C-alpha cells in the first residue's frame, strides 16, 4: 500500500517518458505508440516497395530475366499483403494514435495497455509472414486475395504461417479499432458534440466500425482454409462438396470494406489540410460526414463487383453494378466539397497542400476508372487486366499513400517541434508526383490493350509502356529515400515551430505547444 | 504571369491537338485502347466503354477546371481575404442529384447489354473448355472431338536464348476451331484451380472454376485467328497458357472435324502397334517437354519443396506399377494431377518409359518400359 502511494507520488513528478529501449517496449503513451506505428509502417513501405521494384524490374522487358515465375508470384503476393496490412493500415493507426486524443482534447487513448499490445504483436505477424520467404516451397504465391483452391490444396506449406500471420494482424486491427471507438465516444472535451468533431476523427470512427465488422470475417475465411488444409474439411474444395466461389464471397465481404478502411482516414486528412491552406472553413462539414457514412454503409453491399466473371446470375450482376455505381454519388460530394473549399479561399502551396491537391486530382482519376469498372458488361473486358492494377494503385498510392505523406508533413512540426525543410519537401512531392504518374498511368493503356495482371511475362506489343512504367517505379521508389531523409532531419532539428504552426490552422491540436506535452490534455479544453 | 501561362498553355494545347489529328498517332492510340472485337456484343461493350469514358472525361474537365481556376485565381497573393461561406443547401443538393441522374442514364444501356449477354440458350455448337495447370482442354460435345491446347512458344524464347517470334506467348500447338456465323456456346470449368478464359475479340471472360460449369456464347461474323489469355492467377505458369481461336468458313470447319476424327482413328491404331524402346523414348521426350517440364523441369530435378524430382526417384527407378498409378490417378492433395484424360494411351506409355530411362534412371533402376497396351490394361475395370 505504501509502495503504491510512493510510486504514485513518484509519477506526479515524472511526466516524461522512460529512457532507453524499455520506453518503446513498455510504453502506453499514445504518442510513443503512434510513432512506433508510423516507423513500422515506413519500414514495411520500403520492404513492400522493394518487392514492387523486383516485379517492375522483371517486367522491364519481355522474357524472363531476373526472377523465376514462381518467385515472381511470391513477390506480387507479399507486395500486396505487406503494403495493405503492413504499410497503409498501420500508418493510419499511427496517425489515429497521435491525433485522435489531441483532436478531441483527451490526455491519451482510452485503453493504453491494449494500445501497446495491438502494436507489439504486429512485428511478430510480419516476422512470421516474411520468414516464409526462407521456407521450403517458398512464400505464399497465390496473390494477396488468396483465392482457394490455389491457396489451399495447391499452396506451398508456408500457407499455414500466412494464416497465422493474418490472425495476428486481425487481432491487432480489432484492438486498435476498439481503442479508437472508446476514446472518441468517451473522452471528447466538454462541448464537442459528434457533429462538431473534426473530420479526421469522424473518418476514423467510421473506419474503426468497418474494421470491427469485417476483420472477423477475414479471420473466418483463413480459419476455413486452415481446416481445409490440415483437418480434412472441404469448405472450398469442390471435390469434397465444397465451393471455391464461397471463398471469394467471404473474402470480398471483408475485402471491399477493407478498401474503404484504407481511404476514409485519407478523406479526413485531406479535409483538414485543404481548409488550413485555403484559410477558409471546410465547405459542407455535415455533408462530408454523411458522405463518409453512406460510403461505409454501401461498402457492405458491393463486394461482388470484384467477382463479375465468376458466373453469378443476372439479377446479382445487375444489383452489384447498380449498388457500385451509387458509390460515385457520395464520393463526388466529397470532391465537390474540397473544390468548393478552395474556391474563393486564400491559398498557399506548402508541401502538405501539394500532396493534398494531388490526392484530390489523382484519387478522382482512380474514382473515374472505378466507375468504368462498375459497368458489368464492360468489366468483362477490364477484369483482371492492368486496367484494374492502374485503378487500385491510383486510389492507393496517390490516394492513401499521398494522404499519409501529406499528414506527416502537416503534423510533423506539431509532433517534433521542428519545421521540415520546405524546399526538400517540395522536391519530394514533385519527384513522387511524376514517378507515380509515369508508373501507373500507362498501365491503364496496357490493361485496355489486353495485358492481364499477375503476369511475369507479356506479349511484345506491351513492351514500350511496361518499360516506361518500370522507369517511373524506380523514380518513385528512389524519391522515398529522400522522404526518409527529410523526416530524420526534422526529427533531429530545424526551425522551431510555433503552437499554431500554420496560419490557417483550426482545431484543438494547434492549441497545444509544439511538441505537445507527454500527457496531451491533462485538463479537458472547452469547446464552444 | 498568368498571361504567360495562358500562352504557354495554348501552344501546348495546339501541339497536342496536332498530334491527335495525325493518323499515325490515331493508329497508335487504337493500340492503347480496348479492342472493338468482332462480335455484336463486343462492339456494344466497346461503345459502352467509350460512352462511360467520355462521361468521365467531361465531368473531370469541369471539376478540374474549377479547381485549377481556384488554384490560380485565389492564391493568398491575389485574394488575401478569403470568403467565409461554408455551406449551400441548394448547391449540395444539385451535386448529389445531377450525378445520380447521369448514373441512371449510364445504367440503362449497361443493363440492356448485360441482359443480352446472359441470354444463352443452347448453341449450334457446344464446346466444353477445361482449365488445367497450365493448359486448356477443348471438348466438342456434338462431334466427340477432344484435345489439349498448350503454349507453343519455345521456352528458349522466354528465357531470352533465341529471338522472340511475332506471336510470342500468344501461340498454341492446337487452336480451337469454330465456324463463322454459328452460335457457339462455351461450357467453362476447371480441373484443378480457378482459371479464367478470356477472348477479348469476343468480349468473353468467364472464370473456369472446379465444380462449376459457366457458360458463355458468341457468334463471330468474320474469319480470322483471335488471341486471348488466362486471366485468373492459377499458379506458376499463369502467364503461359494462352487461348487461340481460329474462326473459319463452314466448309473448312466440316473438313477440320473430319480430320480430327481420322486422327483419333489413327491414334487407336498406334495403341495396337508394337513399340520399341527408341520409339517410346522419342515420343516420350516430346510428351514430357509439353506436359511435364513446367513442374518437373527439363533435368527432371523438380523444384525442391514444391514439385518432386523424377531423376533418381524411387518410383521412377523401381516401382513401375506405382509410376503408372500416379500418372493415371494423380496425387491427392498435391499439384500432381491425373493425366488419364489428358494423354492418349500411347503418350502415357511413352512418357512413363521416357522418365524411367532419362537422367540416368535406366542405369540406376530397373529401367522397365511401359507400352500402350499396359495402359489399356490398367484402364480396364478391375475385379
């Protein structure tokens, strides 16, 4: 008892973090955990990026030059898994950790120990997944969508490790989501009603519900695979009375909301940045919230648009086509709102704004190709070609990834207390912008002209644009080293940032000093 | 400043326009677009594609023009005092309703075309298409024709040892042949994993799924050779199992059917013939290179951990009965499939004999040969 009192007293005088490695291992602080998530995500971004470069290098010319088709399939599988589950999702969770308490006026996340756990199981999940590269039979080679029976009866032995890894990732995501929801629902500053909540917080609230809804579905799918592989069941094995198409329905029931999990927080980020640098309140805050909510709800009834060619009945094809097209309406509302925010604003173009504007333009292009893909009869020609590859890379790279980078530039002065190097930031933006478009824009054309995705080699008419795409990919990859350098430089020093950082800043996080105190808001601020 | 940008913009615009108008570029552009194809449905789909494409372009131009205008006109320098408006119910209602109407306008022709595609009453000719790792089997249900279609491109071309031919990766040893003007129905399924049978010129892409039979139909009005691909990741050689369809006039088609029947008759005769070791070995090597190298490799070493080695394998050395059984039945739970329906008795016997002889197997094992009659014997109902 006295020891407890003593340690309590001790805590009162000790508001900084512990020293050394244990600070990171035992931390329950939302900022430390946010930082861990962000660095982990960046490491995965580089690993997944290196795999993408192996893929692009092989596709530089027709013929097999660098890798075998078998290893090529392992690369494309791991690239997808690492980027989706290792780079994009943890980056958004890292941002949520850093920003949600600061934006709602809370001292920390609601469940700090679970927060620690949900991060620290991630590295193990990826250790398990990536170690499969060194196993007999090689890493998973069935694509990130792991369609049965290629991923069950015909999979390499390492598929069991993959399943285990997905289970851990799912557990991590669900814990993270519960934490976000509990924090938002219980720890908002007095006066902050739900409709007054900043859009990034809103976007994460919706995302967290999506995650809790669909992660168990994914866990169910991989568990059924595990049973098929090791315990003699036949969920997905036609010879045993099972149904390979069932797998796809389950996977995409998870997979489509998953796509929005990777874009909704980006919507939130973009809204904050555009209003800040336009020096004008965001147009249609309420309609933004409704748009995100409708997108999230619609995401549960469009999954089979990934499966137009599996031979569904006409009624199902029509329903999923119409439902998918409907998503264009709320998505359009968001884009129009961003444009209306800029209209008659007072705009400056710092690096975060450049990334945010590029996000709006390039994400919209990805949205257009998405609308084209929704038209079922035409999808018969687009499906599983590079047109699809171009589409989802447009929404994920200059979409989600650009939004994450924009967020880093936007909030890093707040996090570190130092301004980043504006000149280098802009250079990084332009290199990434050119790189991303040179890589992915030509893929629309080679897709329309008939090159299927997941091909290690291709017919000669696709040679020119594949070569150009590869050059763009290496440019994009190399410019991320510059990003690493800029971030490190900012962490180590630089011009001191004010509390407000940007002239047009709005929101509670900008009322804190830069860097903010270790326990964010010890007394809740008042919101009018 | 703005003026300079405008003049630059004008000159760039003129430049692009000149490019677009020159016919060479037009041809190059067609190479970058979806094929119009050669059937009524494929042309309808192409028109839908262009329609939705232009709708997107127009909406994009409008939205981005307003955006870029705002970016130039409302910089901090030109407009130091931002407006304060932040909502407008009428405007928001308008940009919810108008896109919805555009979507309805788009959904109507799309739904019509889709309904037409699904109208697949029985065809004049029914062909069952079966996907295998990594080749296609075609069975003509009315004419009792049955053959496999393998990639014909030399692996030396793929591995950059010799120059690549015109139809690199788009050529097969035996094309599907169909007549002009007849309704051909494809019944598509798979033997192992999911494949997808894609023929862009007919606008048919249908997944081949084990345990399911999907249907697709076409009527082609123009003779020619059309090339397509497998479009569902199906393992290592997913990129190496093309689809090639030859569309011919009716008389030519009838002659082809006759030829195929005679070929089958000749094959039956070959089964009865007495085979020598050399003959079997020679035929076996061809069969091996076509059907087995993808997994077991040219040197018979397989790929450790995934595909078994044949060189020095106990079954290939000393267990002739088991060797036949594996090829006939496949291996449960592994990539090795049954070849009983894929290879003729002659080819089956030849390839078993070859793998029992090659890579020093003859010297290290019993070197027993297998003749076509042995396979016929195996196929007879037991007991």
